C-alpha cells in the first residue's frame, strides 16, 4: 500500500495495527516518528526510535530492522 496517498489518520491507524509495540506521531512539521519504551534492561541496546519523511518510509525503516506483524507478540 502506498501510504503517501492516504490521509495521515489512516496511515497512522495502519502503522498502529501492524506495529503494536510502537507508538506513532506526526510532528507539526510533517515528520513521522515511531517510538517504543521504556525498554527492559536486556533491550537497552535495541533501537527505540525511528523517524522518516513519510509513513511509507517509516514502515520501511521498521521492517528493515526486523519489525512487523509477528515480532514480540504482534510486532514484526
């Protein structure tokens, strides 16, 4: 799905459904962010934030780091 062509609220809902371990925000400047935490002690070495210009780029960044519908109980 090309998320650049759908409204932000729909893109946010899709990200939340596909990556439930993450929280998502769109800044007032249009920057997309994925955040998770607080991390457990054994996860402190893991990445806890991603940012991108579009929802599509943010989704790609999360997937590139192994996240999606099945990792961690519904997060990769």
